[in-house]
């Protein structure tokens, strides 16, 4: 199932991808060590073969990188309902999940849940950069979790991604990749 994007949507997707690529190298330096690295997401291990099924539908095919969504609703992560969950593969192997949500209450629930699962974030003044956009990061040997929350819009996004596939995903978005 291919999804066609208008030129403006395509430009926005490209700009978003560029921003993510530019921010990702900086984020791990600020990450806390992850407790209980899941080596995947919700029981699906990184690198697992991933295709459409009763549970997932393909929503975008960008060559080596494909995007899937859950077929069921509502979508939940821990104790919170979220707007979307997009599952990325590279060369058919599971590599990343992007979770989008809205609302301060949802953010607080998700942040608490992630800290319970993967370890506390040091929120001592001076340890977290101030400003309207907050980043929270957990770094494990196999996984990285990056939460970005905008205080002005109350919108958040969480990336769960494989350390082994991170570089390949970014290369997969490059038009020069064979």
C-alpha cells in the first residue's frame, strides 16, 4: 500500500528527516544509561523480519526504509493513549518506532512510565536544558530512547531505535544509497 504525498508534504517530511538526523548525533551525549535495555519494542526484537499482517499495515515505502502502523486502535504506550505509532524497517528488518502524543498529562504519564521501565532521568536544575523544547534520553547497548516534548504546543515524540540499525536508517534516507 503506497501513500502518495503532495509536494508540500514531501518537503515537510524531508525537513523533518534532516532535523532528526542533525539532532540524533547530539542527543546520545546527553543520555542517561538505560536500565533494562529492551533490545526492541513491546516484545518485537530489533532486526526481526517485518511485513504486513493482521497487526500491521504498510503506510509508506521509501525503498530500503518502509513504515508500518498498527491496525488496531486505540494506540497505547504504557498507561497513555497516543496519537500514532510508526514502525520503521530497513531492508525488511525492524529498526525504529516513532510515537507521537499530545498533552501535558499524557507527557507526564509517558515520562513516568519510561523512567520506571528504563531508569530515572536526572532532573536537577542545570542537568536538563531549559527552553520550550525538552529532550529526555536513555542510552543502552542495543537501544536508544529519545523523547522530545514541546512545552508551547504540548506535543511530544518518542523514538525507540536500534543502535545497530541507526546508521543504516540514516543511510537509507539518502538518495545516493544503492
